[in-house]
């Protein structure tokens, strides 16, 4: 953030950012480093002689300029730390497809292994270390292999798919904002529970009688690449635990 200043006094001056309870992170355009430190209101940051600073918290900021004649302040500006505003797949989406590839007899466990997160500002400069991945229920969670920023979007490529029967929560460490994706085979209507109710929901979706068309991850249950009547039989297989599948009937994801 930059404050326009008119510094015409011949004496030397110090420059600082003031915000009660602010934790400063670092300073741009200067070789000196500002240590992470809790700053009280109206206390200048030692050695700060540049006009542009980074802050680690959102809030209202003003610039303080001081010399032996006294101090003056700029008008306040509002700084907002980047936050997650959307994702693809969207927040709270649940993958209802079978936990194996088409005709693979459960030899592998496919699923979402990447997602795109959208911020309310540029995602440039963010890396894998800026995010945390957890699962609910707790257990083994995929890690972030690499990231690809593109404007306000950033793609997170994972070390493996989201495990079946769990939520995966992706949290931006600095802002605390997050998005979560679930994996619950046979949960066609995405109500967090796999049950016989999902069978007529899929029939309605295939016949176009639902108000909102279901997404491909809710309808292409056998992972054939298209939603069709064969997926109805696969939902029944998943609910009953046919062949190599677990019994998913009655399994729920936590709220």
C-alpha cells in the first residue's frame, strides 16, 4: 500500500505505519527488514524510510511522518487481505461417482486431485506453503504438489485424490478463509448422505425434471464420461456394496 506524501522540510524524518494491534510482516522497496512485531498505535516502525509496505492483517492504516518539529499523519486508507471467494468445483460440492475407474474393478481410486481457487485480489506470489489441507473425518489428507497462479485464480494440484467418505478442506493460511470438497459415492443429491433417496433423484436428473441440473460429478456415477441409465444401476451397486465396492448406504459426511 502506498501513501502520497509531501516531505519538504529540510530536517530528517522517520516514516511509520500506525494501526493498533497490527502485526507487520515486511517492507517493500528497501534493503532493511522490518521484524514481525506487535505495533501499538502511533508508534513508528524503526528504519522505515520507504513509501510502500506490506501488512499481514486487514484494517485501516495511516502514515506517520516525524522530525524534531513534530509529526503529521496521512489520511487513513483501508487495506483488505486477499480472501477466497470461490472455487471450482464449488465450495461444499460432493463427488458422488464410484471410487474406481470405469471397468477397473477397484484397482485404483480416482477422484478430484486438483481445484481452482479464486481470490478477491491477485493470487500472484502465492505458493503451496500458503495453504493447508485437512480432512474431515480426520485422517490421511493429500498434500499440495504445486500451484499455478493465473490472475485472481490459483490452481492447486494435489499429491492424490480426495479420499472417499471425507471432506477435504483447503485453507488459505493468511486470511483463514477456506473451501471444502467432499467425496461420498452414491450421494447424487449432495445432501451428505448416501441413501435410496439418491436413486429417484438420479432418475429425475436424467429425465430433466429437477429444478437445477445436477453436475457431472453427481450423475456420471460409473465414470463413463456421460450420465445415462447405466448410472442408476451403479448407484444401486454402491449402496449395496456389490462386487468390490464398500456398502455406502447410510454413510454420511459430517456437517
